[in-house]
């Protein structure tokens, strides 16, 4: 039975400062490093065959800390920009609360959580899914079908795109989907690649 653990990176410096981040390559905060260590504690007992991550340092560092915590630093790791956070365009660097004051809470929620509305100059969740899902299908799913145990360390919105697919969520459901930092989410699959269970560890 294949197993897949999805892990959003620990708190980043800009999560802490409440700024739109997207493709800006900000590091983990002190707390984010601790969250990654805690995620490692929750993953003791898992033996991963391989791991996948984005090319952004907050996800790479989270993965490194987890693999160190569980003593599995020598597994194959594939890094790809297909797993990067959604590109946030002109919002990158702005404070989320100030942006909500300027444009209204409803507009900011649409930019942050809707399926197909693009933030100015950025990617919608749909755009993000159009790079995450083909990458998943080609590079990750074949290993899940072989019965491997896989870890993906990525980002709030690249993982929302994947969760939407794995759980077959509607556009309405994905509007309310938030993925917390540093919380490993386990999916188990049958031989046909259907999800049989999912839960936060
Ligand atoms: O700023 C970002 O890039 C993301 C993740 O932190 O934010 P949001 O919660 O709006 O998806």
C-alpha cells in the first residue's frame, strides 16, 4: 500500500510578519525550525523511500530538518519548481492585514483562496494546479502505485492544489481549505491508487 505524507514548511519569516510571500525565497523563522523538528518527531516510525520538494529554501530546510530528525538523510530527493508556492504577483511583500484594509476582506479572501481568480500579476490556484498536478502524475504517483512511502515538503497553495485533487474537493470546498505549517498529512492508497484514508499525524 502506497503512502504519501504532505508537509507544508514550518513558519517562515514572512508568515511571521504576515506578508504575502509566493516565490520570494524567505527563510524559516526560529519557530518554523522548531515546527519542522516537531514534524520529524511525528514521523518517527516512517521509512521514506524518497522525498520531493520545491526549489524554495523554506521547504528545503523543513525537509532537511525532518530527515535529520528521523535519521534518513540519504534517501533520494528531487527538487522542482513545479512544487513552488503559488506566485503572488504584485502582492508579494505586502502585509496581508494592510492589503485587506485597502481592498476589503472579501477581495483578499478571493485572491488568497479562490480556485480561479488571479491576484494581480500572479497565479490562481488553478494555474498552480496546472503545474503541480502534471508533475505529481509523472514524477510522484508512479512510486505511490509501486507501494512506496513518499514525503513531499512544499507550500500552502501547491499542497492545496494536490489535496483538492486527492480528496476530489469542489471549488467551494477549496475556498475553505487551509493547510497549517509543519503538520504532516498522511494519505494511504490501495493498489489502484485510490485514496483509502487521510489524516493529520
Ligand atoms: O504568502 C503566501 O505565499 C501564502 C502562504 O504563506 O499565503 P496564503 O495564506 O495567502 O496562501
